[in-house]
């Protein structure tokens, strides 16, 4: 992801935060799906 690393500094923090929150939601959904399948 070129927008995350630009000389080791994220140029757009809002994008970084959005990606992190999206990843957290994705992991949460995976956990819910695994629990629901059991």
C-alpha cells in the first residue's frame, strides 16, 4: 500500500484510520461468523 508508507510516514492519517477501523470491523465479523457456525 503506497499511501501507508511514504518515507515511513503516513501522508494522510484519515485514510490510515479508515483502513485500521475497516480491518477491526473485518476481524470482528470473522469472529462473529466463526461463533455463529459453531
